[in-house]
C-alpha cells in the first residue's frame, strides 16, 4: 500500500505541468457537419491490450506491473474527469483515488476482461461521490475550450482558425450546459472512443438508454453550432445518429 501512495505522489508532481496539453492522438469525427477532433490519450506507446496484460499481472500480485497500468490509464482518466467538469486539481485527486480503489479491488478484477471500462467506471464513481459530497459544490460543469479542439491544418488561414476556435467555444458551452448524463454519454463515445456497449457498461444502463442520452447530446451540439452560423435547424438533413 505504501508503494502505491509513494508512486502516485511522484507521478503527480511529474505530470502536474502536463495536464493542460494532454490531448493524445486524434481521429476525425462529425458534429453538425463540422470536423471535431476526438482526443484519445493512449498514455504512451503501450496500447490497451498491453495494459490489460499488465493489469492481469498486477491482479495476480505483481506490484511492479502497477507502473505500466498507471502510465497508460492515468492520462486518459484524468482528461475524462476534466471533461466531466472537474478542475485540474480535483481531476488529479480523483485520478489518484481511482487507482487506490483499483488497488484495493484488484483481487476481484475478472481475468480476461479489459481493464479500461473497469477503470473508467471506478473513475466515474469517484466523480459522482465527489460531486455529492458536502465539501464539493459543483454547479454547472465548466468544460474548457482547450479540451474541445476542432481540426485545423497547418495551411488554414487566420480566419479559418478563428472560426474553428469560435466553434470550439460554442461546443464547450453546449457541453457545460448539458445534464451530466448526456455529457458523460457524449464524452465516452466521442472523446474516449468507447463503443456503445462499453459506455453503457461503464454508466450502468442499457445500450438503448445510452444511445438516447448521446443522441440528445448530439442534437444540442448540432443546434448550438447551427445557431452560431444562423443556419436553419433541419433535423432531416443534419440529424446525428449514434454509431454502434
């Protein structure tokens, strides 16, 4: 237990200055006809299959494997918590709490299962517990525009970059104004790259219910972006479907 706390403290100090720039690798997605970058931080060169193997070793008592699990998942979980509405400090604290809970529950980790959905579910539970605690008064979640990046190539003009930045700010305000349930559905699917099945497992609801929440989130974003440009609201031509 002591080595877990010491490791978390050392890593927290080393990574504190990196959180503002952690966005990870990106893939293109669409929201209301606009290209939206879906950041997914892999936590280094080790992919999720490798971290699954590391978690299996850790669950079997190999303490040295903890560093591999933490190095791969911590940046992802920290950014996930930021996108749910946590401040930088709170996201760091909840990330550490997540790994402490994972440590205590590692014996119950199901061998052969993926560790990411399990870790995300624990992080989400930490967030919910914090938001309901007396010491935490989370009003509307604040999603920084820096966390919602629109694609911008090197050849883009200053005007295009300005439009992209304005669009990112519109998206950030729309996310902040959503209900927590809709926001987390959108974040899990679009930013974290989860499948509908995995996202539903993390949230603890049916896939159908998760799709409905995500659909409403997409509609809010579509309307916000259409309103920014004064475009007519055309559900038939602009309607966003949840990908399975």
